[in-house]
C-alpha cells in the first residue's frame, strides 16, 4: 500500500522548505532574485535612463577591461571607450537617422499605390482560382484590411498628439544617459562596493551564479551586437548594389531582426518580399533579390551564429521561445532583447541551486574519505592500513575473539 504525503501535517511543508532552501546561501540568493525582479518591474518606467545607462556601461565594460589588460590605465581606457561610444551615437543621430526618416517617409507616400496594386492583384484571384476563392471572401479580406489600416492611422494620430512630450523626454535621456554611462564606468568599483555592503555575508552561491551569468550574458550581448552590425552592413551593401528601394531601411530591420531568434528572420522576410515585388514584379530581378536574401540569412545561421556564440548559450529552442514570450510580455522590446540572457540567468540559478541530496552525498563522501585517528597514526608509522568493508559491532567482535 502506497504512503501518500500528509498535506495537513506541518512537517510536510517544513521538509519541503528545507529541501528547496537547504542552507542560508540559497535563502539569500532567493531574496536577491525576488528583490531585483521587483525593483526592475516596478521602477522600470521611472528609472529607465538609469537602467539603460547601466546596460550600456555593462556592455562597454568588456572593452574597458581589454584596454586595462593591455597595460592602459583604467581612466584612460574609460575615456577612450566613452568618446568612441559618443562618436558612434553622434554618427547614428546625424548621419543614419535622417536617411532612415527620409526612406520611411518615401515608403509611407508609396503605401497607397502599393495597396491599390495589391488590391487589384487580389481581385484577380477569383477569376484565376474560382474553385478555391470567391469574390465575397475577397471583399471580406479587403474590408478587414481597411479596418486595420484605420485603427493604425488612429494610433499614429494619438502618438503624434503626444509627440511633444516624447520629444522632450528623448532630449532629457540623450543628456542623462551618456553622463550616467561615464560615471558608471569611471566609478565602477565604488558603486559596486556601495551595493555590496548591503548584501548578506553568506553569498558564495550568489557570487557563483553571478560569475556564470556575467560570462554568458556578456559574451552573448557583445556577440549579438556584432551580429546585428555585420548583418545590417552586408544587407545594405548588397541591396544598394542591386538597386533595391529602401535599402537602408530594410537593412536596419534585417540587422535588428536577429534580436528575436527564430521569429525576427521570419517577420522581416515579408517586407523584403513586398518591396522587391512592387519594384520588380515577378521578374528575374525579383528572384535574384530573394536568392541573395536567402544566402545572407543562411550565412548568418551557418557561419555567424556558430562563430560568435559557440558555447555561449546552451538553451533548448522551446526554452528560448518561452523566454521571448514571457519577458517580452513583461518588458516589451528590452524584454525581447534580453530574453536569452534572462533565460540563461534562470538556467544558471537552477544549475547552481544546492540540493539536499547532493549535500548529504558530499558530507558522506567527506566522512568516508577522512581517516580515523588510529588510522592516521598507523599511516604515520608506515603500517598497512586495511579497512573492513563490512564493519561489525564490538560485541560480535569480542565473541569472535573468544
């Protein structure tokens, strides 16, 4: 007869708590994780500039450490990296954003003609495939698309109405974030020491988890930045050489699409197909664009990803998709961007979390490996040490001697 646990007994919950939290270090790690999640979730809107500056400083810290390893003073390395970062941001704001805005405006102006052409192509479907598609179904599809376009237009109007406040906020962030990045890198040790003084003393487990997560997250995010840059530049050069419209806009979206694994590459394929079709139609140029785009995506999956992320992330595809849905629902774009690092954090915590069975096994191993006092004395006197594999009680030993 099976013995089922008695949930009414408090001993069951006490045993469960001791099994999940076998020591004080596990308790302190759980408290730190809960407090960190609560602070980020509740204060992310108010302290967005601080969090963004912390993320940027964390990403740049690897380059600063590289300069320090090359015998460069830390302050000089910080200044060099910081001004390079400012030059990169200035290039994006002055050179890249105006071109993106220009191509976006051109695309918006061409949207009505694209929609009319698409509507004409759709209306021909009942004539070509009367057994599969009827004219009523086509009218329903067109009506649904018009309703969606109207709703999107209303959203754009509401966004434009609050654009002044958003513009002021953006200007404030453009001033505060670079300043915070500089001080985060310059006074890194002092800031970390200030936080550490409020942490529990028994934090060996937390330190172990942080080192593993720091190694994986740092390598992943830096590798992802290089992947975005390489894929975007390669796409822009290729599309510009082929004369494709909106080459810069599509290249930026192709580069950013790698932030969302499995999903981003699928989503960006539809704009590429639409732009190429409305420009070339079903001609040889259209098929060449599709072939080149497929080659770029294949090189990214076969060459870039193994080269940049070899041994960095060891997560199952199901875990990656669940992480994208979960953290993207919680924090939007930043949640999607950091979905894999956060999933890596969860995996590191689950891997390093102490288990009571493992602790008992390790204690038993230490107890079995430690010699008894009389055995240690025999070892010192170079006498042979033979342990009985089947120990008996003293009473049976005395009877055997008699």
